């Protein structure tokens, strides 16, 4: 589906968001959502059209009976029903959160692996885990996700996740998810239903699309999701693990993980003060900021600064700096660094360029003591002035 077609279907797209995208500006809150709640984002996407799929396709597809000779592809036998010519497009229109509090358990990966609560997945260095609770403290849902990236391309890309709860987790509301054929006709999603040990397992997705396997038994409700890059075998292997190792919800008790909250530089002006340039002395004005607190302590910052320029300069696009600090960088944050801030040279910075002709900002990624510093700048020479001031 073309992007314009999708926008026409959705409507009510905020003009400011479109302008931000064209100008290359980044919203701090949007970036936090991607970094801190990556698992939650997967959770939001995973439940799309589950009821619709079952209601429409259950009677049309034969219910298969599992046997020991089953292959991963057998679970997705009817995935190509409908002969769709394009991949599915999904958008979140609104999010309805029915829970009271969220705790993060990502730091407990090794412990949970040792306890047999989650599988060992050494091939996926990024791991996120969080649990949402009702107001009375009971678990609403648990989301686990494993990620693999390739900074040079998409060959090693992988996103695998599990959503679990004592009952189905209806997180998405008001969502559009469609497939069209070559004539523009909207197709209903196809599902494959397999009965195994008295439980119906619903699989949907094609080889080059997101894939889901959903089931509910006496231990709870589960949905396993793989990205367009993950194979049937990847998704089914994760499904088999949780089929044979039901999630131990007692591993996710409130107070035993990390609690993330948010504030701003205006509310906490001393956060990271020893590691930041004096932006105002260089003529920069803070347009927006977001600080993430882990158990009350600052763990990351993003602030967007605009140059204090004349009106004419501003109308032609004021210089922009996006300053991003992470106190707990992941393996890919460290891998992307070009060096230590204290020893980086002007020539090393000035030779950097935007990745393509459309992007307006150049990315600079450095190690700054225990932090990773990521800068997006429209003027690389002005970025160097700021870097030099804190070397």
C-alpha cells in the first residue's frame, strides 16, 4: 500500500507531526517510547485484529490436528489465502491503557534465564521485559522481547516477543490493519487454526510479514510475535518454548523491577549538569527536553536546542541540535560510537555527513565517560564547538 493511500484512509493526521518528519526533528518523548518501552511497543502492535481474524476465518479454514511430524510452516499453512500482493500496513490510532502501573524487569534477564523463566537467546543481545498491573496490584500483562540489529544493514534484524496474561490482552483500540490485492480490494486476514492437546493455536502472517501465534490454555493467554525478517522457524521455536515452559508470573512482582518515570530539564535543571555544555553561551535555546528516571535517578536525557537566530534565518530553518545522553547504553549504542569524547578531534567530527540527501541532520555518536552521547546536528561545525567546550 502506498503511504498516501494509507493517509487518505486514516485522516486527521496532525500537520505538525508531518512538518517535524520533513524537517528531521525528533520528539524526545517519541524517542523515549522507542528506547525505554520497546517491548511495550511490540505489545501494542501484536494484538491487532485477533478477534476479527478468528471470527471471520475460523469457519473458513480447516482446523488442523497437530502431530509430531509438524513443521514450523505447517502452523502457517493458510497464510497465503487471499493472494495478497502487498504487505500489511498497521497503524496505532489510539492506545487504551487499562492498567495502573508498569514495572520494568529488563535488568533481570540473567536471573530469569537461570531460573528457567525465559529461554537463553544469546543471538539477541537486546532484551526488554515489563509488567503492567491493575489498580489492585494484580498482573494485567507481561511483555518480553528480544532484539538483534545490524548497524550496517538489515541482514541480522530480528524482533521476537511474547505477550502473556491470565486472559486475552486487548491493548489496541481503533486500529487500521489492511491488506489489498493488485486491484486495490481490501482482503480479510488469513489465519491457520491448529488443535494441539485440546488447545486451538491460531497463526497468521506470511514469510515476509509480521507473524503471530496465539493460544490460551490453563496457564494463561499467550501471543508470540516475530518481525517480517524472522522466519516461521524463529517464531515457532519461541512458541514451543513457552508451550513447554508456561510463564511463571511470580517472577514479575511489583517492587522487584525498575520503575521508570519522566521529567524535564526545567523540573530537574541539575540532571547531567556536569556533562552538558553551556548551551546558552553559544546562543542555543532549549526547545524541549525529556529526562527519564530509573527508580528516581536520572538515567537518560534528550534535549532539543534551537539556535537563537534572526527572524530571516529562522524562517529558512534555524540550526537544530538534538543532544542525547544514555547512562545505561546497550551493546549497539557502544558499537556505534566513533571514539571517546575527550580524545575526538575536530577533523573527525567535520568529516561526518548526513546519511543521505534527504536527512537534514548529521549523527555524532561518542563515549562520554560512563555515558553514550548521541548528537543530531544540522550544522556540524556548531556541534563541534559544543563538543570541544566539554572535552
